[in-house]
């Protein structure tokens, strides 16, 4: 299986597998401040966003307090996202993402690359209507193997429900 699918599946299995009650990671109990935002999900998991002069750190924890992933965002001089690095819960670098903007400063593309191979894995492309409203992203997955639609549904089953916008990958 491609590395991206294995990473996503292993993360899902960690979330679903019964675990022994262990002490939560120290970051799980962080308090909100002007520079820290905590999002508590219905399943007990948490996402913690910490802003500094260097960027934004997003830490995702399971309901048991286990660190699942860390994303480090680099912010530009106009507070726009420039890039990010995505790590698993063991702090292994998995992906890096670059963000592209048009001359009006609107996000037009995200490019996700595998950190080990540097291969382009996925692209999100955005368009805008005449009044400046951003479209839903067009997602292009560039991994050999199964149908793109199957890969995306397994990674994000609710994001692309009932959409038939994907064709069979010609590299299969």
C-alpha cells in the first residue's frame, strides 16, 4: 500500500483500538490563552492550536490523551499560510505542504508532498466566482493504485460524499 494510505489507516486503527489508560501527554491539558485555542471534539479527542512569532503549531490528541499528529504552519508577512510540515504522533515527518496565492492574495492551490520521496501526493485547487466566493476544493490525488475516489473516501469519508468527480487513475 502507498505510504499515505498506510499512515492514514494506522492512525485510524490507533483511534479505534482499545488502549490501556495511560497518563495523557502533557500537551493534552493545555489551557486556552490569547495564543492558544483548544477544540474539544465529541469523541473526547482534542486539537490544540498554538500561535507564536514563528507560526502555528497544531497538535491532535486522541480521547485518551495520546499525541496523534503535529502540524507546523509557517505564516507569511500578511498572516497567510506559506507552508506546513505534518508529523505523526511519534514525531516522524510525513508530509510537507506549500500554499499558493493569486495576485489578489487568495488561496488558489495546496500541494502536499511525501517528505521521504518528495513526490507530489495530492493537490487542492480553488477557484473564485465573480463576487470572490471560493469554490469547494478540487482534489487531485497523484498516488498510483486504486481509484482516486476510493482513496479519498477512505481518507476522508464525509468530505466527498456522493460526488462523482473522480475518474480512474491512468497510472493504475
